[in-house]
């Protein structure tokens, strides 16, 4: 996984270059996060003892899924005469595309680029990263979510938008930082399965939190 906070962080600096259509930037940000929600399926399979084969980086990491979302939102927008649904869908599709592109480049895994067809692309096939480095990957999820929250906080104060959410955002930023430190230490001192399960629970909760914050601060994101 490339850290979901990285995907979110990438959208903020480029948003000023994106045309101001209601729903577009919000869609790009949501779309750049949502592909990793396939980890819920991975968690469900793990907890029920099922196979996790083909559950991560497949149906949510496919350019065909992205195109399907754009088309569905466009058609629904036409049917219900909601122009911004089309822009939201376009944003979601672009966000999925950006996420897939970043996942391919960064790092150490592939994606099923044209799921449902057999199309696994892994630019890192011949690279075996050091184990000590790979242990960093999971805790880093929390650090990058915290960094995204810091950037969002900065953006909101600069634009004077969503100021009511700032105190909550600050608390969650510190919680993410604490989670980063705790799981960083655990990654190097413990190999227990229980730690992995607890990590997974906090990761999924953080993903929901991230989506909730993005929704609450959509005015900042779209401004
Ligand atoms: Zn991903």
C-alpha cells in the first residue's frame, strides 16, 4: 500500500489548477482515498478465516472501475438533472486514476490495472526491500494521515473555511501521531498476530475518520 495520507496530500497542492466546478475537487480527494477501502474486505476475510487472495489492489484499483464510476455519475446526473453529479463522478474517476498511478510508482506492489481482466502490473517485481523498511509501512499510514490533517488545518485557516472543525481536527491529528509512535515501536519489538489485528482495526477506523473529515471540510477542499 502507498499510504492513504500520501494520496490525500497530493490533491491539496494541485487543487488550485483544477477548474472550479462544484464536486470536482471533493470527488478527486474522495476518489484518491476510496480505493484502499478494499482493506475492509481483507479484514473481513482475515477475521472469518477466508482467503484474502485478490481482495486488495484489484476491483478498486482498476481503470475500468474508474471509468464505470464516471459513466454512472454522468448518466445519473443527466437523469436527475444534477449537473454537479457529473463533476463529482469525474472527480471520483480522476481520484481513482491518481491513486492507481501513485500505487504503481510508490511502492513495492502491483495493481490489477484492468480488473476484471487479468492485468497485474508490478513495476517492483524484481525489488526486495529490506525488512526493516517494510516494517515502517504500516505505522507510516498514521503519520501521513496526521500530515494531511496538518495541511488541511493550514488550508482552512488560510481560507477562513470550516473553522468550527479545526479543534476536532487538531485532536485527531495528535491521536494519529500517537498511533504512529505506538505502532512504530510495536512493529520493531513484536511479531504477534494480535498486534497486526489491532493495527488493522485502528487503520480501518482511521480510514473512516479520514473520509469523515474530508466530508466535514469539503468547503475547504473545494474553496
Ligand atoms: Zn491503493
